[in-house]
């Protein structure tokens, strides 16, 4: 069962060292693969870390078929 | 006609993560030699080898590198384009899974030659197992001092990021891929400036296809003469042909340039058409290449011969269609795919692809009109002439060529509609 956990997000952050614009796309992918979606909190946090606006990140995410911004309903 | 396994010689011969086995087969000879040469002479060797891009556009690799190498200040980037999205093309996967160290070696040579300290490999989203393999490979390479600071004791530093694509077809286009790595929407841009001048984060960037880059180690390890002895004048080396469609034995076959004809490829390697019917049409260079009719089957497998026949070698993804289906069915399948893949950056493609898909759909369900055929031609021509990127300029080609070669199929559909 996937789902957002702050602790796992922090572990993920540690595993890549730091998130900059150079590795943002790859990191968003890791978030997607770990939680099954990219939570709102993560977008806020990454915007603060990279200096790229939340709107830009959200806009990009929603243009990709394989990125989700909401958790999938559990059946 | 025989396969000549040069690029694929090691595929299946070692476990993908086994670096020692790769080295035992002569691996990293090319990189070691490159590190002992000046960057200018490495680029000059690649230029003289006549290596051209294998991702579709066929641009000379040496020129690309030379252009990016000119800028001596600030960061530069090297990207290996493994977002193999073109319809009917699956050759890069063979190298990525079967001989990944050779691809990495080529990437390292390229990154050092152009002066890029950050390299990326952008792997198609659907190739998730391949991406996992490459994550592990990057770890192994770091341990072996092939990545990181001062690779193999030289003055060059290269870091690698393995990135998975997230869906869009157009991300395989170099500028769309760059936008994607910038965490933006995967959209193409107007050229010039080219990526080698202003690419990733506004810095010089070289984007090379997997197969292109897999050629590099062997050119440097064995010398240009040996490489030039393969293939034909002006088109040295081998190509990986992805054969698919209505053939008995689809697959990836490595052939020397000009080693045979389309017909030989279909009959000898593909073992003929699926139902034994004659061939109706062939797309020799992936889903966006113009159709060739049966009359062109004698065409030799070189970029020159195929373009003279009226199509393009593109990604060398040969898609075969046998008799028994209408040309409308062929283009309908293609338009269903491209119809949803336009990035929306430029109007001709954004609007044109939807209109063309509509007209083709109408034709296929008995609602075609003569006016529709005229519009199909006109919209297609406008797209080819005015779209920003390779996708918009190329997706109408199969439709336009089908109208020309199989006009009677379309006329018949119109007549049946008006009854």
C-alpha cells in the first residue's frame, strides 16, 4: 500500500543529498514511484528548495501522463 | 544477406552488471584511448568517422560535439536520449539492456570530449526495468571510478543521472527532452538557437541517441579505418533495424549499411509476411516516415536510397503492411497515436493533427467527402512546412504518401460514403 509518509519523504531527500533544478525532474519521479503520486506538501517543499514556483511545478506535473497529483482511490 | 553484429556483438554475452566481463571483452579500451588524447582530436576522429545520429534526424555526430565544445566557460551537459518513442522502433532497448557498459562508455567519451561534467540518460517511462538496471549500473560505475571526480585517474569528472520519462511521446524530441529535464512541460522550441548553443538551463548541450553513442567506443578503440570499412561510401557502419508489422519474425537485426534490400530484410529476416500475402506498403523509418509501395521493395538499405525512393531511414524502424487492408486503416492506426501526442507548442501541429485524425476517422467509418481529401492534403502540407519540431513536420508524411500511392483506397472510401 502506497501513501504519503513524511518520514519516507525525508529519507528520499537524504538519499539524493540535495534537490536542485538540475535533478528536480528525476526527484519528482522518485516521489511518484515511492508514493504513487506527488503530494501537494511535496510540491510546496520542492518549490521552496529549488526556487521554482509551485504553479510551475504543478503545471508541469499535470502535463505528464505518468505523474499523478492525487492519491489513487483505494478499491 | 547476413547480419553483421558489431554493435550487438556483446549482447547476451555477459550479465548486464558484470563490469569485469565487459572489460575482458575489450571494454573501456575506447575510453582509455580517448582520455589519452586531446579533446579536439577525439572530436575530429568522430567527425572523420562519418558517424551520424541514429535517432531519426541523422545529423553528423562530430559536428554536434564540435559545436558544443566551442563554449569553454561554465557548465555544459550531455544527454543520452533513451526515450525511444517512435512507433515500430525498439532497437535502443537491446543495447540498454544487453550491452549497457558500451553505452555508458560512449557517454563518458562524449561528455569528456565536449567538456560536460553532468550527464543524463533519459529512459523511456515504459522501460522501467531498464531504468532500474541503469540505476544499479551507475552505482557500480561510481565504485569503479568510472563516474565521479577524476574518472580513471584522469582530469575529467562526469556525474550521471538516470532519469525516467513520464509518458509523452514528444519528449524524445531533443528540445522537448531538455524542457522535461528542466522540470517543465515536454515542449519543443524554435531553432536556432540549437541545443549545442543554448540547451539545458540555457547552456550548451549535446543530445545523442543510444545507438549513436554505442558506436563511439568502437570507433575510438579500433580506429576510423576499421569503422569506415563497414557500410557504403558516405554511410559507414551498421544500423539496427527494428522489423515489425505483418512479418512472421519481427525483431532487431543489425545490418551493414547497404547490405541488402528492403525485400531481403522482410523475406530473409522477417521470414515473409504474416499471412503470406504480398506486401502492400512499408514504412522504412518508423511511424512518421512516408509509406513506400511494393514497387520500392528493391530499395537498398541506405539512407540515400531510401530517401530517393521517397521516404526516410529515420530510426530504421521498418513497419510492414501486407495486402488485405486499406491504406486508410494503416494511416488511421498512426493518426490515433499521433493525434493525442502533439505537445501543443505550435498551431500547425496542435490543430492539424486533430483535424487530420478527424478526417481519417470519418473516411474509415463511411463519412468521407471529396472535400475532406483535399483538406487532408492541404493541412498535411502546411504542417510539414511550418511545424516547429520533427514531430509536426513528419507525422503527416505517412498520410500524404498514402494519398499519393493508394489514392484509389481513399477515392473508394469517399464513393462508398456518398452512396
